[in-house]
């Protein structure tokens, strides 16, 4: 290889390195939007609960004092909520994304968006689609707690009385999605 060819070979490599460095700097400065708070509604009761508290309940089974008190008022057991948060549905994330971007996907996302929604009730379909696919990407399954953790707004409103019903809808929809080899 001549000196001219070596020089030309390094130029695209330098440009690629420069682009990657710029992308790294820009992405490091962009705030990552993720849910921090869930407004959990049971019957006429509403409580602001941090996603961190719900994650702790899902992971360890331990509910914070305020969450325990709220669940007691709502006549719910922490273990019942923990089971819902940890229910697992296996799914291929790429295929899930394709299906959720179809007409059939909107038929599932819209009713789910009535139970898990943005504060303004706008862009529910897009927010849920993003949270579901992001949840499936890392481990090829979806858990409700992951949807909360990956929801793209700072605050989520959740109708706790209908969580089990919605989980069953998601599970039923995903079970009809053909399985692709992992």
C-alpha cells in the first residue's frame, strides 16, 4: 500500500472517530427522559408514588411507609401490587415494535392508554409503544415495572383498579404474536 492509500484510508477513520466523539458529547448533554413519578389511583384515592419506590417493591417486596399506608387505605396488599409489577411476558422486541406500529397495535395501545397514560392524556399511544419496546429490548420480555421505568414522561397516571385487566390485555396480545427464535 502506498503512502497515498494509507493517508486516504485514515481520513474516513478520522471522520468516523470525530462523528462518534461529537455524538458522545451531544448525547451526554441530552437529558434522558424517564418516568420518575406514578400517580396511582385506586377508586377515589390518588397518591404520588416514585418509580423508585415501585421498583423497590418489585425487586425486594419491601414497600415504603407511605406506599404501605396508601395501599392500606385503598384496601390493597403490597404483595398484590408486587405480583402485578413483576408479571413477565416474553416477546421479540423487533417484532413487537413492528406490530405496535400497525393498526392492530393501536387497537391494543389505545385501551391500555386509558389506564396508563400521560398527565395530559396526549401521545399515550406513542409513549406506551416506546415504553413497551424499550422494556423488551434488554431481556426480550416485558414487566409492568419496566414499562413504568421506561415511560418517556416524568409523570405517569395509572388506574390501579384496572392494572390487572390491562396486563391481561398486553399478555393476550403478545401471546398471539408469533414467536421468533431468540
